[in-house]
C-alpha cells in the first residue's frame, strides 16, 4: 500500500494499491499527467474500486474529465486500463468475441477471436465503459453477471467459464445515473435497467473544477499565459456551464476548451480571435448572442457574434 498523499496530494481513508512495474501489459498503463489535479472525494471512490474490487460508476456533465480522472488514478497505480466507448455501434460480439476466418499453414480455418471483455478478465486489466447510459440494452446485459463480486463470465461460444484475474476491475462513466435525461441536454442517453444500476457498488459525481484548480491547470499547460486573463477565461467558461445546465445554450466550455483558448492566445496574440477559433465557431449561430453576453459581462467589451459573409 502507498500513501495517497504521495500519489495524489491529499490524505484519504482509502489506501492506494500499486501493481509491480515491468509487465507485458505496460503499454496499457496510462501515461502520468504531472499537472493533473484530483478531486479528493472522486479519487477516494475510484481508489475503493481499485483497492477493494468494487464496481464504480463516475457520473457528471460532459467535459468534467470523468474518463481522464480514472486514467490518471490508474496511471499512478501503474494499473493497465482499457477504455471502451459504448456508442451505438458497439455490439455483443465486440465485447465477447466472434468466429473469424484466418489462414494457418496455407489453409483457411475458422477460429474464435477473443473480445475485449474476456481478454481483460483473464489478464487483470481495469476496463472502463465510457458513456454507459448510451449503450444498447443487449450490450449491457453482457456485463450483468460480471458486475457482481466474484462474478464469473461464461463464453457460450466455447463452453468456457472465465474466473476473473485478481487485478480485473470494472469502471464506467455516464452523463446520467440511468434514470433518463429530463433536461434534453443529453440526447441519446437511455433509461438503464435498475438491476444493472444496482450492481454498481459505488456511484460518485464529478463536477467541474473550482476556479483556482482550473486556473492552476491552465497555467501549467500554458506557462506563458497571463493569470489575470486566465481567470477571466474561466469566468466565461463558468457562465457557459451554468447556461448549459439551465438549457440556455447547447455548447459548453470544458477545461480542455479553456486550455485550447489560452494556447490560441499565445499563437494568434488576440484574445477575441482566439475565442472565436477555439470555441465560438463550434457553437450554434442562434446562440452566439448569448455567448456575446457572457463575454461582455467579463471583458466589458462587445463581441462580434454575427457570422461573416464567407461563413
């Protein structure tokens, strides 16, 4: 066990379990981001998943860094991790495996090619299911049994029952908690089977960083950025997030967007142009006047939100 203060910068009641370095799965261990800032409560929940083999669901708005948070905890624990985005194109065969025709000794033969789920189960990998609430119901039923502690996985195609490796872990991220989205902000999310939701032992919520934390990350990424200007950028970003939550706008500035904005200021030397190129041009034209209002509140200047003739 290792001190959480050493790894994450704060004390936690949950100890941090490290895996030995130098294994065949090293390429699957995420790279450490030295300037990443951890949310103590969310980190403790994730550590409980790693250390005590619990199923952890991280819920929050998009752009809060749910998947990145999981990756950075795994990186510091030296734990191999694989992310699977459960979009509408992921099928049961993608997770479990399928028969495929291969050439062996000049002959075409049919053999079973293992999917990511049995591979992770047997090799002790932490599996992250991104966008759990956007997955197809038939796909979710594939992982139903393995979500239980001591749950085994049956490969019907091969009549095999897989016992999970001691280091196998399951995590998931979602915009909702499986009860649907009444706000209309997350089109495409589904109401999850409550038997599925009940199998997630720990559900934690990740919100946006505090302004000071976010400013520290932006200045670490773009060291030449002016701190006062960064604070103003974050103030604009906070307004977009509040507007998004209220349903006023459909595009939100994530911390990644703020970093891109600060970086664009360094490239182009003009904060307005950088704002347009890094964010405003991604937004719906009907909402640009609202973003112009956010700009005016922070910078006390007018922002030209009308599309140009070339657009």
